[in-house]
C-alpha cells in the first residue's frame, strides 16, 4: 500500500469512529455520553448497533494499518497498535447486553484503552 493511501486510511478510522459516536449519540434521545459508555450505542438491541460497530471496526482497521506501516520499525509501538486493533475489534464482537458481553466486553475495552494510552 502506498504511503499516501496508508496515511489516509489510518486517519479515516479515528475520524469515522468519532463521527459515528457523535452523530449516533446525538440522534439517540435516551443516550447520554456523560452517563453511558460509547458501547451502549453498539449494544445488542440498540438501533445504532450496526453503524457504531462499523465505526469500531474502522478504528480497529486503522490501527492495524498503522502497526503494519512505518510504526512496524518500532517493535513496541507496532505491538501496542496491533493490541489496540484486536481489542477494539473485541469490543465490537462482544456487545453489551449479549451473551458474549459483560466481562469479555469490559476486558476488551480495558485492554484497548490501556494499550492506546501506552502507545507513543
């Protein structure tokens, strides 16, 4: 993948994720970003589940591309970026209010946040 396309893709993921969160949070009347997690927008029975899950998937893909690009020269950064990618995908695959949610969802979210915070 050429450098320009990789930069566009790694930027698009966070933009799509944040845009989905902002838009869907604003149109879902009972959702409050102060009282509820982003994951509530991707919960099993939420009408916003599919678009929010796609936002999470785009974020995961962008971190995978980042880890496979120039960041791969820095092994620590590449590993953390891959961990962000896989754990973010784990958030989407274990939605709240599903049989797979709960603890697995919380673990995936915790790993995602911690690895993102540790990423230089």
